[in-house]
C-alpha cells in the first residue's frame, strides 16, 4: 500500500523563507516544489541512496510500527509512512533537525508521524518494541557504538533492522576463525579483518565522526549485537533480523543504560 502525500502548501510564498530559516538541511526533500538541500555534497541525498536499497524493503508496511533513530529531517520516516506503516516514531537528539522533520511532514501532509527528542542511548525508556527499526547514519557519530546496537537489540527491535554506517578501509571480508592462540597475531594485520578506526580529532570537518568501521567490522558488530544480516542491500546498507545475542548464556543482563524505567 502506498500512501501518497498531499502537498499542503504549494504556492505558499512564505515556504521558501521558512525552509531557509530552518536550515541548514542535511536531507534534500522537495517541499511543494522547493528543495531543502539542493547543493548537498552527496547529490540528491538521501533519495539517491534510498533508490538503491528500497527494492529490498517490504513494499507494504500496513499494520507495522517503525522506529527511525537519528531521523534528521524525517526522509525515511516519511518513506515508511508512504509504505503504509501504522505507527512511525522518529527520534533525534537535535531539536534543529526535529523542527525540520515536523515542518517537512506537515508540509507534505503526513500528520501522524511522531517526532521526539530522544537519544539512542535512552531507547530503554520508550517501553515499546517496533517491527522495523531504522538505524542509518548514526553509528559512527556515537562515542559508544556497540552499546547503542546492544540497546536497540535489548529494548526496541522486534524483527527488522535497517542499518547503515559510513565505512572506510577494506571492502574485503576475511573468514575469521572461531578462536586464535595468544601468540597468533598475523590476522590483526590483515586489512580485511574487522577494524574500527578511531577518529580522535575530526573527519570530513565533523568532530562527531568518532569511528569508521571497515565492511568486515560493520557486519561483525551487527552479528555481535544479535542481528542476522539477511541482505546487504546497498554498499553500506544492511537489512537484518533480530536474533539471539551471541554469548547470551554468559551475559548476566542485557544492555541497560541508563535505566529501564522512565527518565
Ligand atoms: C548523518 S545523520 C543521518 C540521518 C538519517 N538517519 C539518514 O540516514 O539520512 C545523523 C543523525 O543522527 C542524529 N544523532 C546523532 N547522535 C544521536 C543520538 N545519540 N541519538 C539520536 N540521534 C542522534 C543526528 O542529530 C543526525 O540527525
């Protein structure tokens, strides 16, 4: 089912001013004929990326709930609504982006998407699980990326995870043995071994880029936090299913930062 948006404000003279006042935009969205980020360094983003992995997503999301973590201006939240999702909750920790998301959704006539200021670290307080969790473009901005994946697994993911991370380094993925002797160190020098590059200062003029996994690492982190990769739907995008956390039998408790209750 495809729910087409109604353009509510086409021809509104104040629209361009409102879009400018809410800038700068990271998501390039067509709001009544006016693009929000026409000069985006990645082109028509994220539309160009979405077109590459969209065919791998369920076409009909009616009856489903979606959580979009790090929703920014709501591009993916609105796309999930277009696929008929019942409930869509977009989270971001930045009010600037949430204001854009609310304005874009209102302008395009999506009046039943909820956008909330909420950090990925606080998903434990939502008290709700979702059929589809979108976690795109956020992992490498976090100081504690594996904790975030653990929290998503523990508290909000019920079935599908749509994941994306910037990747740097080798695109090769080597077969890693189950275990190695203490004296064996060669594999750590392999570029196709899972590696998470730590960025102490800045990358691409952005101090919030803390980590850059290579492909092997992004995939290993997903598995290690209990997500089975079903499809690599695009260079950096994975469609996963929630499964049992590896070593679950040894873990006394799941990830619970900062608390299970209301914050
Ligand atoms: C690169 S943008 C990705 C936006 C969108 N998900 C996409 O793929 O196009 C990263 C977004 O994550 C948000 N973000 C960063 N850290 C976050 C956190 N701890 N909790 C929630 N959102 C966060 C940022 O504010 C920003 O909107």
